[in-house]
C-alpha cells in the first residue's frame, strides 16, 4: 500500500512492538490495580459459570430424612425414614456432548468480552498519555506564537507612532495577540482535563509513564489477530452449540435411576422397633412432547444464523475502519512533510536574515520571528506524529499481538 511505502523507513528506527507473551503484563501496566482486580474477578466468574454449565448434565443426589412422633389413641409412636435417590441422564441424543461444547464456547466468548472491555480501557489510558504529551508540544508551539504576536505588536506600535500605519492595523495586532494567549489558556485547561481523566484510569504518574511506539499494520494480519472479530466468531460458535443443545432437549433421553430407602418405627404396644431397608435401580426413557418445540428450536436457529451474518458484517466494518485509518495516516504524513518543507524554508530565510542583520539591513525582531517559525514547524511535525499514533491506536485496541 502507498502509505506503507511512505512510512516504513520512519518506523524501522522506532520499532517497540511487544511480543504476545509480554502482552498481558504490558497492558496491565497502564490501568489501576483496582480496575485490574475487577477484570480478574470477571475472568474468575466466567470460569465458574463455564464450569457450572459444563457439569449441568450431572443430576444431584437427593437425600431425605424424616423424623415424626405421634400419639393416636393415647398410643405413642415414633417413626424415622431416610432415602437416597438418583436420576442420572446417561444419553440425551447428543445433548450431553453439545452441552459441554456450549459451556466451553460460552466461557471463551465471555473471556473475549472481558478482553475487549479491558483493552478499550487500556487504549483510553494510552490515548490520554499520548494526548498529554502532544498537548505539551502544543503549549510550547503556542508560546512561540505568542512571542511572534508580541513582536508583531511592538512593530505595529512603532509604525503607528511614526505615522506609517493607521490604528486599524494596531487594533488587529492587539486582537491577534489576545487570541493566541486565550488559545494557550484553552490548551492548558484541556491538559488538566486529560490529567484528571488519566488519574481515574491509572495509578501511574503521567509524567514518567512510558508510551509504546506503534507500527503500521498489515490488513490481513489485523483481521487475523483481531480480538473483536474473535469475540464475534466465538458468539457464532456459542449460538451453534446452543441450537444443538435445544434440539437435543426434545429428543429421546435415557436415565439411570437408583435409590436406597430406610425406615424405622416404634410404638408402646410393639415388641421392639420395626426397621426395614431396601434399594431399587433401573433405567428410564422419556421424550418430551411440547407444543413450543419447533418454535424454541427455530428461535435458537435464527440466533445462530444472525450471529453468522453479524460476523460477516463486523469484518466489513473492521476493513472499513482499517482503510479509513490508513487514509488518515496518509493525510497526516502529507501534513508532516509540509511542516518539514516549511521548516527548511524558514531555516534558509533565517540564515539569510542573520547575515542581513549583521550588516544592519534586518532587525533583531526579524531574526527572533524566524527562529520561532523554525521551532513551530518542528513542533508541528512532532504533533502530527502523535496524531498518527493516535490513529493507529484505534487499530491496536483490537490487535491481539499489539501493544
């Protein structure tokens, strides 16, 4: 792609992409301990829910015990009974197998959902860090523009007092100075908001926190390692197994039944206690007939078909996002190259102006203005580089082998 050719040389020197084995530790670095703990509880709950679904086909043992005392006809009687009952399905027309597969798909989907939410929060933290550092550059740039506006105001004052300009030009210079100063205040306020937002997400000191440098991604690799796409595909698999479980629910089932029973009774007129125990076991077959059978199956089948369409649509959406980010980066690269051209122009003018200043043809104001313009162009290049990184962050948020 054209943008790859434009940026490949720039990215080689700054490559800090992290390998997948380092991913989790690196990502968790950016968000607070309390938020990491919340995500850890989410994973633990997913595991517990998955295990519960996996073993849901195993029926419980029913234990019962009864103790009663009565005195009918003034005859005191005491009785006790106890029983253990089991009714365990051993064949459900594939329902047991699909139930286990569904539990695995359910846990995988749930874990991906937590991963997506976690990476979204981490992306926000990194984005804010980038914006804070970018804002520092904007503040430096704005201060230079204020210096230039003050130089311009001084020149306009001198020209006005000497009669070379009317008051309108002086008024414009004053307004221009006020505008750039007010803009600086707005940028500083925006930085404070960013710092406040970062403190809510992370325990790190924003002044010392490191940010990764993001490389360009290949579209095929972006889709192959896309965590959102993996989550959507896992939803499709989950719905497929849920459909199979629902179908099996209405097919023949065979269960093994067994029980042990014990009873004991005693009364004032009996000679000793009357005690007995026995066991039973057998096989039971059943097949439910339900008016809503086909409606229930059709509902889960539709969920499955819809999830397949959603997966296809999500891939199209991600491709569109990738192409838009690449186009935005391409435009930002053009702006950055323009800043470099401007810097070269100002640098040449500065060299010539210094020579003219040395022989008295230019003023110190001219030299200072051009020096500031060179620095402003340099800062613009760095600001655009941050814009490119922020664009790439929209992709890396979903890229499994990324930051």
